[in-house]
């Protein structure tokens, strides 16, 4: 078959039309992130993997690769779907994720009661028992979440003496009250952070963002959970500075402002 130049030029525009336009079918909308998967789906999977078995199954049926989904809740506090199931002790969800390609970790092995695996990993990397998971949740807490099925792992980790994670320095009610409020580091709502106290526990929040629980290191220095390298320091005069590890922002408390 011979195609003349003129014929080729006449046909060329058609070859660049979307398939839907050529066939008359409904157009398919391609996400701006394509071929990367939707960040919204990743976040949904990580959230669902805490307890929503039904939704996890639906998402895995649609995209099996979401078994490896991860989400940063703030300051680099990354959590995987398997990490969610592991620290909540959800064996069914953990099994579903592993069956669909999630990579097992010492945290999933701990929650699932895989004593030989946990022992072997710690033997290979001495001190690994001090590693914390998402939100700074300790390995010992993962074993506790595993219940009776992880009892032997819990006993082993407890015997090591340092698998329970660090304990925050105490902070008084008066100090907590003094630190709460809205802090501004520029003009406009997008340049504000709020320090809130829930059940006496301080949290760092951006407008419309997730609250990040603060771990008190002493002398009004904190790190957000899941981000031990970050520092948030209060200067005692209503100012705060975030280091990650360089200075990220410096803000001043807005007197008389308790919300956005």
C-alpha cells in the first residue's frame, strides 16, 4: 500500500486526537499526576488501613498497588498503609496488604507476633528495638496492639528494656495554657499556625491542615510526633521558631486571638 504525502498530511491530525474523540465514546479524564497514582487515593488508603476493612478491599480491587501507599501527615511523619494496620493491631487489614504486595517491616512482624523474625532483625541490627514507627509509636506499643497473638513478642521486647520509646518531659497546666493560641509569621490566614491543647496535649496546626502532636523534650523545646529531627522552640515571650533542621519559620503569638 502506497500513501502519498498529501494523504499522510490529511491523516496526521487524526492520529493525534484522543481515542475517545476518534471513536465517539465518552472522553476519559486523565489526572494531572498521571502516571503517578493520585495522592488523594494514597491518603485515603493509609487512613482506611487503620480500621476500615471494607474500604481497603475496595481500594485494593481498584488499585492493588495501593497496598504500598504512604502519606506524610506533617513534618515528614510518613505512614504506610501497613504501618497503619500495624500500630492499630488490625491483623485482617495487614494480611490483605501483605497479600497484595506490601513490604513487611519489623513493625508488622511485631504486631503479627512473628517472634523469630523480630529476634533475627534485632540481632542483625542491634538497637533496632528503639526504632519508632509512624507518630513516634514504639515497637513495644505495636506488640501490645497485637494482643494475645503477639504476647511472646511483647515479652521479648519488654525484656530488652528500651523498646518502649522515650517519655516526654512533664509540662504544667499553666505552661500549656501560655503556649496555646494563634501565631502569625506573615500577613493573611495562610501565614498562621495554631497551638492547641487537647486533653492537656499540645498540637501544632496549620489552616486546614492536620494537627501534629508535640513531644516535650524539656525547656519548652518540642518535636512533632514522627519527626524527631524537627524542633519547635518557644522563647517565653509569645514567639516560636521551627527548625527542620534550619530555621523554617519564626512566628509571634497574636494576643487575644484564639481561633482562625
